[in-house]
C-alpha cells in the first residue's frame, strides 16, 4: 500500500548517502525523487528499515565560475527490497527544502540540472 504524501518523479539525481554511525558514505543515483523522499537503487542489506542516514547533494550556483553549494538532508529508510531503498526526508531547514525542490524541478524539466555529490 502506498503511503507517500508527495508525488515522486522518475528522475536521476546524483547524491551522497551518509551513514554516520558506521562512518560510511556511498555515491548513489535516485531512480525517483520528490519533495518528501527518494528511491535509490542500492543493496537493501546495507540499510535496515528505520535506519537514520543523511543525503548530500550539490546545486550549481554559477556555471560560468563552476560554483556549487552543498546541502545535507537527514533521511530515514522506510522501504528496502531487492529493487532498492526508499528514503523519506526528516525535518530540515527551509533553505535546504527549497534547494531540493529546485533540483527536482530542474532535473524533471526540459533541461537537466547539473548536480554532483
């Protein structure tokens, strides 16, 4: 049964998935993303349901000067299967939420967004 409160879009965004309890970080790509969470294609045995993690993503501020700004969002694993891992965003500041929405809008628009983790 679907429990999402927001729409997800089939877009690819480069992110860094961080597990501070294990001092690990893994580069990932989303297979879908929305304002409320993301789905990544990663081995579910690495991440247990209800695990607290964080994602990091960068937004390009100036293409001409190659300037990026890094953002971090806390997430919780809400689904793990053979297909991948579903993550929901936990509370975060307004600026980071707006940066994420801008990233989604650009990635799902006619011109893809330049992001990097």
